[in-house]
């Protein structure tokens, strides 16, 4: 990796606009372009199939958003584990763009899908509640979890959630009678309180 450092933003822009073929100077080298990520919430499952060619959908979203000025490079799920462990009619996705100004417009004006306005925000992973989909504890992900898997309905360890036959709900985190991801879970609320101050101190936009 070669890191080029300049003293002013104007000099950096001049290098970007020069259309230099870095591969000629250094074989195999490509110019790194920063990606600005937007989290779009409550997107209907059938709106986009990320396992198929979604180029037409991407072009339509470009037309509808940021005054037709955003160029979307890719789209992914916010959390793939949630698809497996918590089936739902809606999901959150991450939209990638190389234009910070266009990304901010989508955040300010909301994101439009099929002419419907949905909430969008800057992707700041360390300011989101991080809950494991295996043990359901906080502060880590299921991919790194070393604890036993627990049922999200009854909190037992002897069966996965899909095999649960219990009619009584029990939260793994607080022991109350609700599923572990319930929005009013006191343990979840406590995690949210820890993030409240960092969120207030972080700009919701890329160019602010």
C-alpha cells in the first residue's frame, strides 16, 4: 500500500481529478476510494433480492434519491445473522456511495423506495447496540461468541429457537416474560443509555 499525503484538501482533489492510471506507475495498484455508508431501515423483504442481479433496482433508487445525484456502488444487509435467527417482514440495509454530499442528502431528506420515504442514517457501527444472535449477550457478535447457544424465546440451552415448544416467554438478559430482542427490555435500554452521549457528540452527517 502506498499512502500519498498532501497539505490541503485542494491538492487532494487535484490528484483525484487528474485521472492518473496508477496501474502504469505501479503494476496492480488501484486508487482507493472511500465509501460512505447509509443505513436504510424498515425495507420490505420483497423490495430487493441481494442474492440476484439488483442493478435495475439500484438505478431506480439512484433516480429517486439525492436529487438524482447519488451513485450507489453496492448494497448489503445491515446484519446477515438477523436474517437467519430473527425472520421478519422488514430489514435494514446498507447503501454504499463514493459521494459524501449525496449520502448526506439521503440522510437529511430520508431515503425513497418505490416513492415511499423511509428513515436513513449514517452508518456508525460502534454507536449501534451490538447484541449476539447466539447467546444474546451484548458487546459482541455471534461470529466470535464462545458461549452456548440459547433459545431466544425461553432462554434454555438444550434446543435452538426453531425447535422451541414453550408457551412461556423468558428473556435471557433480564429474565422477564418477553423475547430477548424486545424493544422495552431493560437490559437493552441500559445498553442504549451507554451509547446516548457518544451519539450526541457524533455528527449524523459525513460533511458536517
